[in-house]
C-alpha cells in the first residue's frame, strides 16, 4: 500500500491542501469584510483573536515540523506526536474558555496548512515565510487604514457593538483587521505556489 508521502505527486498533493486552507480562510475574512452586518461577532471578537493567536500558530507549527530556526537537535520519533498532543490540548482548553468554535477551526486550519506547506516545500522555512508575510500584510493595512475605512464603511448596527474600554487600530477601524486576514492568508498561499514552481524549474 502506498502512503501519500511515497507517491510521486505527494508534494503537489500537500501543496494543494496547504493552499486550499489558506485561501478558504482568506475568503472567510473577505466575506466578513463585504457583509459585516451578518458577522458582527467575527468583526469584534473572532477576527481579533485570530490575529493574536496566529503568532502562537506560527511558533507551534514551526516547532512541530522541526523548522531549522527551532530545531537544534534531531528529535526522537516520539517527540513530535507528544508535541502535537500538547499543542492540541493547550489550544482546546484555551479556546474552550473563550467558547469560540470558529476560532478553533481557523487556528487548526492554518496550523495544518503550514504543516502541509512544509511537506510540499521541505527546503523552505515555513516559519520565516509566515512571519515575513504577516509583517508585510500588517504594514500594508496600517498605511491604508483611512482608505479601507472609507471604502468598506460599517453600518451603525456594527459600530455600536464596538467593545467598551478597548482601543487600537483593529478595534477603531476593524476593516483593517479584516483586510489583514484577506491579505495574509492569500499571500501565504501565493508565495507557496511561487516557491513550489521555482523548485520544480530548478529540478529541470
């Protein structure tokens, strides 16, 4: 019986899984950006938590895949399964407190996409790519905040749900947070495809 990692097209298969996960999440953010009235909880709750927990996602996925920025010694065959179990339990407990199922789904979707991306691009640093894209997408929405606020105006029913005693760009102008999600997850998917195609050309 052939397992996926033994198939000739396994890298393409993992790339498709990875990119699909990223694009699905990007489309989810885009849907909320276009229809905020139907997704008020996401605007002021789920989306903001996703942004903060994405840092944890990058670090945990990097540690699990043994990225060279984290891997100093060769782990034994039991270390990664135990690490995955620990991360899963930690995330479920943390999100159970927040009582946000969508947050759990998106976290693990992004987490698995990074794992699959590593399988498709073993010579590339998934962590370095994720951090670079995260910083770039954050910078883009910061400098275009006024444009996003004017272009994607929020209805009064959404604005009145703004959390009290909370401030910051992503809270004051939540359109920036939503556009960050669109850019961040879409950019990672595009970058992975570009790196994959480049590696294929180098093999020719």
